[in-house]
C-alpha cells in the first residue's frame, strides 16, 4: 500500500502543471510576440538603417531596450537580434559593404563585437578596456569603427582617446595607439581611413568653444605621423561638425560651422591644409545622413531652409548642389527630417520628410544627384500617416532604387512618438511594428462577456428596472430555439468545443466574445510611449489602441507615465468591462499632474464621453501634482479608486455622492503602508484616514501616520510589495496524514518589504502587518555586486523568495554558492488543530502573532526576473509558481516541490498520504516544465495570471521585451475530457439505455399487475 501511494504521488507530480503540449498545439494554446524595442534615433550610430549585402536588403537598428536587431523589409519580421546586458549599454553599430556589423558597448565603448549581418552570428567579442575605466562621454561621442577595404582589419576608437587595430575575424589586436593627452581636453570622435593614412578627428576643449583636433596615423603600424589643432571655434560638436570623404578622393574634408559660417579643410598626412569658407551665412547645423563616405551632408540655415552639400571635383571642393524648396520653418509644415540612402548600384539619394498641416499627411522629397548626367532629379509624394493614432514622426530613413531613367522608387521607415515602426512604399503602408509594447508599464487581463450578452449590451442588473429586464429576457428568449437545435446537434454528434482548438480570429465588425472555456480574454496594456492597447489573449492580435492625450500640455509638449491600472467593472458586474489607467503627466515646463483615463476594455471607448472614438483619448486631471499611491476599494460590489497626493489628501474616482458615502463608511477600517523619505532615508510608515469635522467646512480626508517600521541603522527601504491578488480560498487548512489539521494563517493585511544595507552589504526581506506594523517574518541575505536582487511572492499563507547566495557556511546546502529559492508557510497557532480565525481576526487581537512557520531552502538553477502564482476561478486547484528566468524561459514550478514540510528522511505512511516527497535541496531543472518550450521570451519584467472558466486552468501572461501567453493546469485537467475520449460511444450508450428503459418499462408494469392479481 505504501509503495502504491508513493507511486501515485510521483506520477501526479510528473503530470501536474499543464497538459502535455503536442507540436500541433504550439501557437494554439500559446503565442509569443518577439519584439526589439523602440529604435534609438538620437545618433546616426544607433538609428535604423537599410543595409545591403548583394541583392539582400535588411534593416538594422539599435533600440532603447539595449538590443541590436535586423528586420526583414518585406514584412517587418525579426531576422535576428542580440540582447545586451543592462550594464553593457550599446553605444553604436557600424557597418561596411561586407556582411559584417561591428558594435561598441559599455562605458567608453569598452567591448567590441562583430556579427554576421544576415544571420546575427557572433564572430568576435573583445574587451578593449575595463568598464570601470570607461570615459562616460554621452551621448555617443568618442566611439567609432571603420573597416579596412583591403582586409578584415577594424580600426576602433574607444574612450575618445584610444585607437585599436583588430582583426575582424580572429579578434587579434595588431596595434594600439593612445593619445598622449588622455584628459578631457581632447576628445576624438571620428576615424577616417584613406589608403595611406588613418585620421583620428576630434575636438579640443577651449574656454568658450571647441577647436578641431586631428591626428594622422599609419594604418599599418599605428605610428603617429603628425598631430595638430586646426584654427576653429565650434560651439556644438554634435550638430556643427562632420567629416566627408569620397572613395575617389585622396583627401577627406572636415566641415564645421563657425559663427554661422561654413568652413572646411582638406586632411592630408602632414595636416598642412588651410581652412576655406563656403559662401553664405546664418547656417545653424550640419546633419549627417550616413552618406559621409559619399561626400554628402545636409546644411540647415537658421530660418529652417536647407540644401544638400557635396564634395565635387577632383580636389573635393565642398559646394551646395540642391536646395530643398519650402523647407524653411513655416506654419504649413513641421520641421524637416533628412535621410540618406545607397541603392544596389552604389548611387546615393537624399530625402526630406515632414508633416504637411495643409494636406494632413506626411510628405517626402527625394533628391537623386546622379541622374540627368549629374544635374540631379527630385521626386516627391504624400503618405497618409495617421497622427491621431500614431502621434508624430520622430525619425525617418530612406531606401531608394532607380528602375528606369527619371524614375525613383522610395521606401520610408519611420519611427513615431508612440514607439511604432512603419514601412511605407511610396504612399502605401506595408507594415507596422508596435514596439512600444516592449515598454509596457501597467497591464491587466480582463474577462470578456459571452457573445450574446455583449451584443445585447446587458446593463448592470442592480440598476436595471423591471420592465427593462423583462424586455431583455423576452429578447433573449428568441435565441432559445437556436440553442435547442445546437444542443441536440452537439449531443448527437459529440462535436463539443475542445480546449486545444484554435479560437476564431478576431473580427472587428463582430467584436470580442468569450469562448466556451474562457480562454479568450482581453489584455489591456499601457506603454511608456503614451499609448494604450487591447490585445486578444487567444492570438495576441491588437483589438484596439488609443493615443493618450496630454490635455493642456499638448501645446507645449510633455510625456505621460502610466503608474496604475484597475479593472473597475467586470463581467460579473454586468455590461462591458471597464478599466482605469492612472499616471503622471510631466509637461516640458516641469509641471506634474495626475491624470485618469477611463475606457471600455472591449472597444476602447471613452467612458467619460470627453473624447471621440476617432481622436486621442483625453483624461481627467485629478491631482495638480504627483501621485503618491492609489488603491482600488471594492465594497458591496461597488468599486472606487482612492488616490493620495503628496500631502496625503484623499481623491476619489469616480467622485460622486455615492462613492463619497461608500468611502466614508469603510475608511475608518482602512489602513495602508507608504514608503516615506526623511533626511534622505526611506522608511515604511502605516497610515489611517481621518475626516475633517463638519464645522471646518468641506475639506478632503487626509491620511496620517499610525506606526513606523523600525529598521537597523543604515538599512534603507527599496520597495513595498503587496500580496498576490486575493482570489477565493477553497481550503482554509491542510489535513495531515494523522487526521490533524494545520489551519492557514490568512492575515489579509500582510505585505512584503525589501530593504538594503550598503554598509553591511546585506539585503532584508520583511513580512509586515499593515494595520500596526508587526513584523511577521524577517530574513537577511548577502547582497551581490549588482545590489539587492531578491524576487518574492506572497500568496495566501505562502511566501516564496529567490536570491543569490555567495557565502554559505552550513545548513542543508552548506558550502554551495548559487541561486536559492526559499519556501515559507504560515499556519495558525503553535501546534496542530489550533485555530484562531486569522481571516476575520481584528488587527488589535492578541492572536495576530500566534502562528507557526515552516521553511525550506532549495537550490535553483537560474536567476529569475519575475515570479507569480497561478490563479483559478474558485481556488480549488493548487497555486503553483510561475517564474521567468534570465535565460529567456518561462518555467512552471509545482508547489508540491516547494512544500517546506518535505521530510529529510524517507516519508512515512502518513506523510505519503499527504503526497509529501523526501527533501532534496536541488530543484530539478526539468525542461518539460518550461512553458515557453522553444520560444525565446526575453527580459520578462512581470507575470500576470488570470483564471479561465475551467477551474483547472489558469492563463499566464508574461511581458517585458517580449510578450508570451500560455495556459497551465496546476492540478491537471480534471474538468475536461481527454481528446481521445469516445464521445460517440457515450452518446450511443446513453441512447441505448434510454431505449432499453422505454422497452422494458411496460413489461415490468404488466408483470407487477399480474403479481397483484395472484396475491
């Protein structure tokens, strides 16, 4: 019997977590959206570019998520990407005519990497200098790479003062030169290579400006030929200085602005050339196009007008070759953006992109200087860019071709203020990538109503009158015949919905509707780029999106930072679900306001009625100042959002007499913690709310402190973490094998505090009662070199936290360093069968600290970035752990493996009845528990779990750089028939039994009648 029980426990452990994932189910029960992040457009070294290798064209870009990526121009798919570590920020990528891309990353460009541009294979990774020795010259100066046209050599400028010649295939260093003046007075920013000389061009700091400084080196040995300052006065080196060259010219040309005039000088090995002026004045900036090796740039005057500057002639005379018409600043157009392109034949193009207020469209002008025997041809077109949905164009790049004489075909890749990346082929939009989804700040998974309930627009039953309800019921009754026919058909054929069948595709005309199992829900997410999205959880398709307006700050500019999101109306409340997004609007004049957006989760409609459906979504200004904290209160099925300003005054949303009365009724019982700062030291303080006496007039309620968490000297609070969302609790205790019971300590006021102590290099974790500040649990672990990286989750009476242990002296894992996962469970009383009623216990009861603790530490194989627990509809299924690891996997950890009561010895018969396993300090790294299987789910920042209609199943949504969703069944799919279940046989059996009853029933009745006659 004992052997059988042990076998059952092991089998149940193996099959728990999720149903077996077959190859045919991939993409049906889950989906993965691979993102790259919003392109970095602040520098030519990081902004997107079209790169050609033979007939193959790709789009290269570095992004704000610290990713180098290549996109397919035809459909926008990700060909490859390389994700840099957070501390290794990408400084720029550099390319040449071969299939090699080089990157510099880290402080001062400390690390060099080379990649195959077509497949992303890493060729070389080389440390140029220690990161701590890096010169933090921002944004991107002091770092550059040029390629030798005759070999695989790379010439790398790092730290603004060091040039290294490196083999691009083997990584071997051939020579290194470091400037004699390594101080901040001289900062080299560009390398220019000619057949005989390598020029390191930079700037020397003077009192009021910068002076051009050039050093000429031997490309073969790195020997200094000469070094010289060139008489010049440059105010802004980022926009008033460049170097132009041409393959057929021996002398590159340095070009700069000086007091509104344009000057240039040819660079020769002995640096004896004299600077020359270019006719004209009132020049404002020089714009690099990526055409520097083709001798072209754009010069902008102070009035906004612009022209193309090109090196002409055999001696490289710099002159204006094309003037862009109507490019001056005007109310009719926005300021222009400029881009360059090289076609498959090596010919160059210059483009200008702007927004036309008159046409309400984007516009592009393209100049092809090689056509008409060098006289040049220009072409232009408008494209219907949607500014109401995508904001404004912040950056544009150009790709062009010349299929026939005087014909120029153009592709534009634009980046928008909302983080979208779009490819336009002339006036046709080919594809869009919403890369702001890689910067989701807040998100919620919201249940959606059934199709007929959604179509009928069912209102809240509590607010619906008798006749309105009667009308709805009569209208719904007309669907009864159809339901009856469908039921009979399903019963006769056994064709029921399957939990692994694909959900029907979203149809905008029909709207969203729930499937039979509740797997289709809507994910509402707000990004850091001022846009809110609704995603279909069954496919990841965008259902709707709205651009968040800035209100009065739209006239002067600003940004909106989402902070909180609450579902203020759900399907159970009747009608369509609604969400509220709360955030801070920071205007460019530094004013900060707290704004609330209230939308229909299914359609994106503004509930307040302020905004039209085809315009930007405008919010309500709630607080004239920053937000300190916000909570959602749910009392008697009435939800109200409570917000606190910097003076801890209370604001309600929606603010109505009804919500004010509800809040005043429950506020005396409310208590909540806040992280406060005093003399630069952050502390945790508990607060309660008080209302002003009536004689003081109308004043807002104010929160005042009631307790303070006492911490050791030098210990600082990092964050406060609330417990996991409280769902229904199906079991309030655990029945042991000896028939005694451990009752769960379900204190609803528990929350987690993470602290840091730099002086002792330790991190603290506290579980605290928010009503009076009692410490329920405390632990201390060693900090890592990166600081405190503790990840924790508090679920009912279960605490799990993960950290790195670098020093272990003893214990069950003594002498072993690595990652730890600790499982802690709290139970009522000091012994079994002791019940104190913790869920309903007053915070002032003497029994609040009458509990016992069970704790176990385990070795976990990987660092993690996010952790959450599964949730089901009624809380009957086990609440297992879902973790996202740094090796880009989403993994499921059964709670049974983390049970802190696992014995060190072989389990007894009573322990086997509880399905307890013998304690093993190492948690198995089982690839069968990897929910993301072959998906590369990168940099997950948060995991959200949501219940389906099936009690057995929980939806798991992970987001960060990527987005991933799947389903798990922690206790197995006990409420779903298997796919190979013979439904037809069941129907035939039931029908046969019914037929047998109908036949035998008259026979039995006749027999009983005859028996009565003979009695």
